[in-house]
C-alpha cells in the first residue's frame, strides 16, 4: 500500500503548495460540504492553484454518505474533464474524506487525492489510514476500499470553528490512542484540560496521537491483526451509537466510543487484570467530560444484538479488542453475555444512572 504523508501544518498555504506539487491548476478539484464551503474553503484561496480549482459541494451528514452522493461526485468529475492525473482535495469531516477518498480511488481507477480534515474527529481518525467508503443497504461503511490519501494536511485553525461537543468527541479517539499506546502518553492526555481546550497546548498531543495511529496502520494497513487495536471501545461504542439514534437522542461518535470504553475497560479488568486504579481514573474523566447516554437494563438485549451484528466480528462471537494494561493490546477477545451485561451495569453505576 502506498505511504501516506501526514503533515501537522505550521504554514498551511506553503504546506498545501508542497502537497499539490506541480499539478496543473486546471486539474484540481475540491470537495466540500455546505459547512466547510462556508467556513473553511476561503482559507484555501490563498493558494493560487486552489483559487482556480473547481469546487463541488455535497450535503453534510452521515445520511448523505451514500451511493447517490458518490455518483454525483463522479458525475461532477466527468462533467468537468477530470482525468486520472487530476487531483481531488477533500475538505471536510469524516463523511467528506471517506466519500471523497472513495470517489478519487475509483474514478478512472484512481486519481490523486489529498485530505484536509476540518473536524478533530476526522483528523485523528477518518482522514488518516486510508479507509474510504460509503454506507450501503442500511449498513455503515459497507462498501469502500483501503487506499490512503497521498497527503493529509492537519491545520488546527479549522478546529477553532468547532463547538465544545465536537472537540471532545474527537478527544475520545485521542484518549483511546493513549490507552492503547503507553503510560507516558496516557499521563499527558489525561492531564489535558478539556474544559478550556487550549488549541495551542493541544497541538503536540494531537501530533503524538496521529503518530500512534500512523504507526499502527503502517504495521497492518489491511486490519489483519494489530490495526484491530484501533477498535478498542468501539464494539460497545457502536452499539451505544446505534441505540442513541433508535432512541431519538443521537450521540456524537466520540461520545459513544467514550462510553464504550467504560464497558471495555471493565471487561479488560475482569478478563485480563487491567489495573483498577486506571479504570477508575478513566471512568471519572469520561463521566465528567461526556456525561451519559441514558440506558437501562431493558436496553441490554438490544445492545447485545447490535454488538453481535458488528462487522468487526469474524464469527458468531462478539469480537473485542481489550487491554491487559495501558499499551498491552489483546485483540480477538471474547466475553460471555453475562459479563457483557455486567459491564453495562458497571457503565450505568459509573455514570450515575
Ligand atoms: N477507525 C479505525 C481505523 O482506521 O482502523
């Protein structure tokens, strides 16, 4: 798989210029959604080549990450004379980089593309690592390819327009990266003041977190083994996310992952002896930052069913990535239904339900 260059920008326009290289300016295309068109696109116009690029705008939100939107991007590229030598710049959150990455990977069997994530969640997760795709047949990310962007440009000034909920949503993946990586990283990340969220102080934490993901993806780009570490918190987290939609109280992805980590840290403690003091510390950070999704024991069967349908499962068993300690990753773990329900009891008790 080709390597991906991830740049934490110090001079965005110059970094963008370098990433574009000597691409002719009439062969540059930019994909935005209506938020990033209004809030972010003007920041690219300082680059002469981008000032003349053709821009295509799609509707924001996961509900538009579908085959119709994808076809509209292909159509736009066709109508505007794109070739396999053209360049697509995806300017947006995970929805834009996933769908735009898939459009670029498949148009004329593949054209150059650059990701410029405009959400913190996108920067630490979707934009990096080459997973692209769309939702299909009611299933998330059901169709796609693994094909990394040539360059990912991380410009933190884009995050200044994010509200607190979207900042801490991205932070959940950063907490996850620290837990799967090292005690030293966890000490730094867990000490960061998420209430104030000073973006300047945050930059080195962000850079380290992205480097953790890059290192794992480089080792196992196709998720045959260690890349599954990145699924920590996500087996229960995806079930929380789905049930939050079913209950009409949609939760941001990072919130659901944070709650999922409470359950999966509990499973880690029970099955693998994950240290109790860190479990308690992590639960307290998550409770203070993310509050709670209100569930009761009446929801456990549905949550369990959602976990059994998770596409991370290779067999009938629910597949977990758990931790023996900070940085001690154990992929392909199973837990009994009784213990999973116990972990949901632990979540309810911990967040005060
Ligand atoms: N979102 C997890 C991964 O990229 O593997």
